[in-house]
């Protein structure tokens, strides 16, 4: 943004009011779009423009200005203080805002990306905030232009294997696979709006929810090279190319099917094998792409059980890839203090620890791995590192809801609170060892009420996204109880 605006609107990353922070701002064709983010991660895009027609059209319109917010799930009463702050701001500084536009309206989206995101790894913008709707392709899903996933069993694609119709072998380097037959086929299908789709199942939840349409593509802040790589991929997306000249901004890896635990509800401990782990040559190929990869997701089996992954992570230098965040889902058993030291330069984004229990007795019953006290020591080491480093990784504690642990739902939340961690509850798939919560009415009723209480507590703390996720699980339980469905998912 040009200086007159930055004198009026707080700088990106700083507080707007209360717990709302300025996430991004763009100024295009006389419309100023400012994304505000609340400390719980909820975002609202505000649109400020000179009113063309007299008379208020939104409750916040004032002094010849339209002040509107774009679709958001944040409740209206929580938007009122921001709306009022914008009203005050345009009443005081409206003329300065107007004059600032004339200097920037000819910016291209590529130059606005540079202006907003260069060397700003903590920021991101939506493509829908950079381009008008008519400039965006109408593809039902954009993942084939932004994402590469290596799935269990040696398969490759843009998304979860369950969403795909065919099976494509992971038989080359990641860079070659990115423009190989699989990804090209997905791109052709989606760019040509083919239905029924040869590549994607009609039941794919991404397709059904439409949440990976072009307006939701995110561009992440970082070095000039990383922005360049993302811009090239987006240019390919806008043209509907089947060959993409940039790199995927997201890579998701099932590192190995092997696991050193044998959790009650999970088949990996019994069925997983280490000989399917991704190879050193795969990681060498991945390294070639890292200048463009902004999010690397690691799952398994137990990802850290793979010595090849540990070797790759030990070599990564966050200083070299300021835009990169690595998200890991783990049982935590390998993250000893010593191992954490070897991972010193890993740019962790989110660390999800699957604890599934709030007490040692339940941990032993469900997770069937190390002693709870050892895992707690590992967690303490993780939290100590988090306190020291400038970029704080987000930590989430995860619990699959089972007959063995539902009585600890609230205690689990207390544990996460104590450690400054987010919380995630998952409904169990299948019914391994008769462990599923979904088969017994009384357990489901008790769990539903406990989840509602956790959701209420999260809401009182203004952690709306987590509250919604927790309540969604409570609602699924309530619906099944009401319908008398007591069988595993
Ligand atoms: C398969 S694990 C792999 C990563 C790692 N080993 C871990 O436990 O976090 C990924 C996630 O799936 C969850 N999970 C395991 N079995 C499940 C089941 N039957 N239903 C739903 N989630 C399950 C785990 O708790 C974990 O959060
Ligand atoms: S630690 Fe993770 S992968 Fe291993 S058995 Fe438990 S849930 Fe499954």
C-alpha cells in the first residue's frame, strides 16, 4: 500500500482493535479490501469504497462511504465494534483514503503480491482479494495447481486418495511427478469442467464444499524466489494449463505406514511396514522444490519413525526457506529433548500430538506405546523450545473419541489449556477392538454433553473456529442418538 493509507490503517500484523489484527490489505480499482484476523484465526474481509448511490446499504455505511464485510462465519454482533471503528476512520480520514487510491489502481496482482508479501512469511492473501470474480477461473477445485500429495501405498495425486477415482504411481522425483501424467490428467479434467469426472469422485468433500475454488487459493509471504514460484503456478492456474511452471505451494506426505505404537483404534501399528517409507531420493527431489513449497504436511503411520524423514528434517535450514512451514501429526514418541536439538532449524508450523488421553492410565489403555510420563517430558521440551524461538509453532493436542477415553473429554481440554495448546477431537472411524464410541448410546450422550461444554468454554474465550469444530462433533453425536444409529462410522 502507498503511504497515505498506511498512515491511517494500522500496519499489517498490528492490532486494529481489541483482538483483531490487520492480516492483509489491498487497494484495487477504488476498493480497499482489508482482511482482519482475530487471535483465534477467524478472518473477516472488510471492503471500503466511495458510495456511488446515496443512502446506506450496509449498517456501517457513513459519510458517503460504503463499508461492508464479505461472507464470514463470524457472528454479526462480534463484527459491530470493527464496523464502528471503520466508520470513525472514514469520517476522520476519508479524503486521504480517496486520494491514495489514484496512485495504486494500476497495480497488477503480481506487483501487489510483491508489495504485501515480500519477506513477510507470517502473512498470506487470498487470490479472491487480488482479482475480481470475473478474472478468476470457475474450476470446481484448484488443488491440482497448488498441491501435491504422496499417499500410502506408493500413490500420487493432488489430494487424499479417497477422493480420487484412479491410482497413479509415485514412481519418479516429486518435481517430475508435479507435471507428470497424474497431475496433468487432474488439471485437464478440472479446466475442461468435465462431468462426470474421470479423475475425481463425485463424493469428494472438497468438490462438494467448493472450498478450494480459485478465490480461496492462498499466496504465502516469503522470499522473492518463493513469491515468484507461487506467481508462476497461479498464472498457470488462471490459464488452465496442464503443465505448471511454478511449484506446489502445499505438499502432503504419508511418510510411512509403519508405526511404533499400536493404538487401540488404529491399524498402523499392526499392519504398517517401514519398507514403504519415502526414500532419500524422494526427499532429495523434494528439496529441489522447497523454494516454492510453503506448507509441508507430514503424516503416517508414525512419520518420525522413518529415519529418512528424520535425516531430511535435520538438514533443513529455516533461514534458507523463510516461507516454509512444516506441519506434523505425531504420537510424540520420537521428539525427545535430544531429537528436538537435532531439529533445531526445522520451521515448524503446527505440531499435532495425538495423546487421546488426559491421564497415564487411559494413555496406556489407548495408545499402547511409551509411558505417559515420557511423552509429557517430550511435550515439556517442545513447549520450552516454543518459548525461546521467535517464530512460535502452534501445538494441538488431539483425541479420538473412544469408549476408553470419553470420560476425559473435559480433562483433556484442561490439559491443553494448561500447556497453551489448541485442542482437536476426532470421531473414530471403524471399530477396531470394539473401541468406537459410536456404538453405545450412553457413552455418546455423555460425550455429546462434554463436547458442548468444551465448545462453550472455547466460545467464551473467543476461540470460535475450535469451538465450531468441537460443536460439529457434538451435533453429529446428537443426530445419531436421535436417529437411533449406534454403529461405527
Ligand atoms: C493415523 S495417525 C498418524 C500420525 C501419528 N502416528 C499420530 O498418531 O498422530 C493420524 C491421526 O489419525 C488419528 N486416528 C487413528 N485412528 C483413528 C480412527 N480409527 N479414527 C479416527 N482417527 C484416527 C490419530 O489419533 C492421529 O491423530
Ligand atoms: S500412533 Fe498414530 S499411527 Fe500409530 S497406532 Fe497410534 S494413531 Fe496409529
